[in-house]
């Protein structure tokens, strides 16, 4: 069922066992880091649930093209990239209908954490009354942002990062990368196949990362105006395409930017506390980090708080540059 999907063998075995024993929950939660295969697992599981005895190529094509009446995939939409209440209403209407062609209906909710409160509450009512011929699969990298009442009604499968060796092999075999290129990309992918592919096909990734590190290390940044200039350059590197796919990609890229920012300050705290430097996230930038003035290092608690505030501002359509500018000013970058 999951042939060809790298990593998370424990999740594969649990799902296979649950299906073979006919005790798979009708509401599943696939949680874990972005890009580790959660959506691929969900789609393969959907195929198995819809067609337990297998299906022909024409049906597979319709499923892969998201053009099958018994498979419903919901993704965040609009400028805020959130799940609309209308989408959840569509799910509620469809979930109680009989399957059109397949044995069961499957509903996959990507980035389930990006639901407005009333959308989440609407979904909750459906989870409280599951039907035997419908399966709902919630996918998230931020399960802590889901309502506790939703979490309590799901069977949870936790996904882990994929090994660097597996990612290197994939990049070489599927994307034609050299050993040197594949190893460099795998180190930066942090166990995410999705991020590895994104880096491999995104010419500006390393440029963005280099500029962010220059800002964090305060290289040639001694005033607000210099910070503003650097953030203007960084903001310009992010896509402003208005398509739904581009918006989702943009949100993923920004999330990764915030992760790098958080890990930078986490590494500085490790250095300040004289912890084993082999634990550093930015191992290649160790000397750069050792040269930093840590006397006024902002607490990790405040870093977490300011990042959360920046993300909330982004959700409210505040420009990325403005969010980052406020963040850096609050933590005393300049």
C-alpha cells in the first residue's frame, strides 16, 4: 500500500495492521513535520479504503487528479490561506451521503490547523457522529493548534523526519543531483522530503538563507535603516504570485524562515550555556555564532512569543517585511 514512500515504517505497519484487523478509526490525525510524506500516506490509504481489492489505472488517474466523487481533499484558500466555513459545510453535506462509486468515501483535510474557530466547531459536530462508510483524515504539522475536542476524537499517527541518507538517495535518483549537491540539500532539509525537493528546485533558497543569516548575525546592520534595507531585500525574494498553489508554497517558505530564526537563537543559548556544540542546528555557522555578543541575548520565551505574534500578524494580512521588522525590533536586534 505504501510502496515507494520513504520513511516512517512504524506508521506504515500500524496502518496496515489496523486495516487487516478491521479496526481503523473513521477519524485519523496525521501529525508531524512538513514534507515527511503525510499527504502521500493519506492518498495511498484513501485508495485502499475506497478500493480494498484494487482498482484499474483509469480510476487511479482520477484519484491522483482529485477528480473522483468519493475522494474530497480540502486545502486552505484565500488571501489568509485558511479553511473557509463553506468548505466545512461541503464536507458535512457530503459525509452523510452514500458513496457514488467506491466502497467508502474519504475526506482529507490538509493543514487542518488552519481552520477558523467556527470552521473547527462545524467539523467537530461531524466528528461526534461518524458514519461507517466515511473516513476523515486530518493532516497537520501543528497539532497543538487544533481544538482539544477535535484531538480527542481522532486516532493519531505521528510522523517523523526522514533520514538524510534516504533524502540523498532520492535527490540523486529522482532529481539527478550530484552527490555533493544532494548531501548539501539533505543537510538543510532537516528530514523533510518536501523541503528537500523545494530546495532542489528553488534557486533562491540559499540566497534567502544567506541573507537571513546576515541579518541575524548583524553583518553590516548597525541601525534601523540598515535593517529596513536588508528586510526589503529579503521580502523581495519571496514569491508574490497570486495563485492558490503559490500562496501555499509561500506560507511553507515563511514557516521555514521562522524555524530557522528560532533555531538560530536556540543555538546561541546553547553556546551561552557552554553546552556540547555538536548539538547546534547551524553547525556550519558555528564560528559565526561564536563571534556574537551574547551579553544581551533575548530569552527563548520571548523569541517564541514574538514569532507567534509575527505569525498572527501574517494571518491578518500584514506584510512579511513589517512582521519581521517588528519581530527584530522587539528582540533587540538593533
